[in-house]
C-alpha cells in the first residue's frame, strides 16, 4: 500500500486502457477456474460435491467482497498495486491444487484449514483487483462507461473460465497442471501490464524481473506437472501407482500393493476394488440375480462395471448370449479392456463376443432402450452427490422395470448397511415401491467391511436356484446367512422413498457418513 499522492489516469491512452480491460477478462477467467479447482479437489478427497462446491463458492464470494471493501484503503499507484496482486495471485493460485493434495494425508481438519485458507486468499486477491482497475478506468471515461465495461468483461471471463475447466483444462491437463497453467496466465497478465504500462510504474525494471521470475517458476512447474502429480498421488495412496488417468468425468488411479503385488482401483480417490477380495463383491453382486427364479437368463444389462469384473462373473452362466454394458467414461472401459493387470483380473471379459459396450449416460440409455432384459446389474458408486442420487430414485427404478422381462431380476449394490444404514434401507424401501419382491442381503468384503445389496424381482415367489459350481466365496448357505441383519445394521430413524424431485438419499448418505 502506498502513501504517495494518488496518480491521475485521465490521459491513459486507448491502447493501455485496452490492456487493462483485457486483464479484467483474464482475471475473472482465472478466478472462476481457481474456484472450480478447489471445489473439485475437495469433492474428490472429501466427497459430497454439493456441500464442497457450496462452501467453496460461498466463502470465495465472501472473500471477494472483503477484498473489494479493503481496496478503498489503497491509494497511490493503483496499476503498480494491481501488478503486485497479480503476481501474488499467480503463486497462491498456481500452488493451491498440489498443496491441497499434499495436505490431505495428514488429517481432515488440516486439509480443511488449508482449503479455507486458499479460498480466502484467492478470493480476497481477486476481489481486490477489479475495484483497483475500475478506479483507474473511471478516470479516463465516465463512471457509467467504466462500470459497464468492467462488469461485462468480468462476467464474460467467468463464463469462459467455467466452460473451459470441464471441457478443456480438467480432461487435458488435470487438476495440478491446470492450477499451474492458470497461475502462469496470471503471471503473464502481470508481465504484459508491466510492458505496456511501464510509464505508470515506479520501478518497472524490478517489476519486470519479478514477473519474469514468476513466469519461469510456474512454467517450470507446468513442465514438471507430471512428476509433481505423481509425487502428490504417492502421498495420497499407500501403494505404488502403476497407472493414472484424468478423464473428462473422473480421476482414475490403479495402484499395486508393495507386499503382495495386488491391484487396486481408485476413482476420485475412493477405492473401487482390491484384487485381494474383489471376487467376494462381484460374486455376491452377480450370481444371486442370475440364479434367481426358474428361467435361465439370456440377456443382461450392466450399468457401471466398466472394469469388466462383473462381466467376468456373468460369463460363468452359459445361457447368457447378450451383455450390454453401459459406462459413461470411455477411459474406464478402456482400462478394463487394455490395461494388462486389470485384463488379467477380469479374464479378458471385455473382449467377449457377447458383450457390447455403450459409453453413454445410464439414465438416458435406460430411458431410450428399445428391448427388455432378463437381468439388470446395477453397479454404480454410492449416492454421495446429487448426480448419483437420481440413479437410486423411484423414477429410475420404474424405468428399469419397464425394460425388465416379465420374469426378470434386478440387483444393485447399495453401500454399507453398517456405515451407511439409512442409505441402504432407503434404497430397499424405494425399490419396494416398484417391485413385488425385494430381497436384502449383506456380505463381508474385507476391503470395504460389511457391504449391502438389494435384489428385486417381478415374480413375488421366486427363489434362489443353482449357483455356478466353481465360485470362490458364495454358496447357498452364505447367501442365506447374508439375509440376516443384526440390530446394528437396521435404521434408527424414519425413512422416505427417494425421488428425483426429493433426493433424500443424498441427505441420508451425508448424515450417515457424518455420523448423525
């Protein structure tokens, strides 16, 4: 903050004014991307995306308001102050993503402190910049014109940034590289401001040197982003990372345990399967449904399961001649088809002649399906956000019943009745509104603990038939025992049907995870 007399910018040439107007657009673009990066990192690591993005947006806007208010106390060389703020923002914003990943392994509260610190710092700096530039431009033109120009460019920049992040930055660069690249963009704005507005700076050479140093640092970090990402992920996961991919939809990481050389898959930081016991999960998911009732199934629809492990179990049933697998993410199904350790696990099931892969949204696929299926296997992630909650809604189950054969069976993984009991029983109650028979069962999966499944049939009196003979875990006795739920696996509060219009399962899941 300078105590010198406020400079006048009434004679600011049009060319220099255009530089400042362009800076406003870029500042807004960078600000919204930082906001999205922090929200996405928090969603990956902590889950509950609505909660994380709501907190991020709310506190970011509050910090911007604080920055805007504090800007009134800055006098003197406003352009020079703006350049310094840009350089500080470039460093803080550029390092936010990798710093948050490095903080997470220590403790949740430690991460939370870091998250709010970055949100507050970045929001404050972004909120500080816009009023400074508006004051400069208002001296050159009328207040009405300067406000219109600044706010319109601010909104346009926010739009461009919000569109660029999910379509371009996240899938092509990933979170850490994106934050470095956006920080580099802020540093470039500072550099160009020094070049074109050096006549309005007190120490242009020193500021030019600082801008170049910041650009060199962030450019080097961008080039090294792959190694830095690997280093951050090595601290996030206990095992050795052997494959990673940031797709358009999610972060995919495959690890290999040091002790037994076993494969594990993580999606957005959450364990999806572990080689040591995945057979327990997939046998429990697939075989009760395919062996239910008297008729042998011929057509099977799999929703999720892009790793091919559920398909491996389905292929144990010789009557099956058609398998349609629907997984939104082509990188997920490519992993199941091409990555050797996973191909070894799934027995090359993704190359089966009976299998057809559809990389599309499951909700839309079911809505437009033009055939019926004898069995439907639902293997979605837990309903930890609003987008997933609709896949556990009564409307979705009604859509599934519409494409289920008259003697058909549907089964869904339903989270843990121990850790998330109200989520589990909400799924059961919701399915009971649609299907005449719902069978609840739970199995012990060491990597996950007690895990729950819900099986539903159009035939109210159907029973379990013969299971394949060569299963490693599931037997009729194990299945019968799994249908018994101890008192601590039952709900302790009143439940309601989950609907697209009232997604209470999302709130039940949040309460279950939070322990209240």
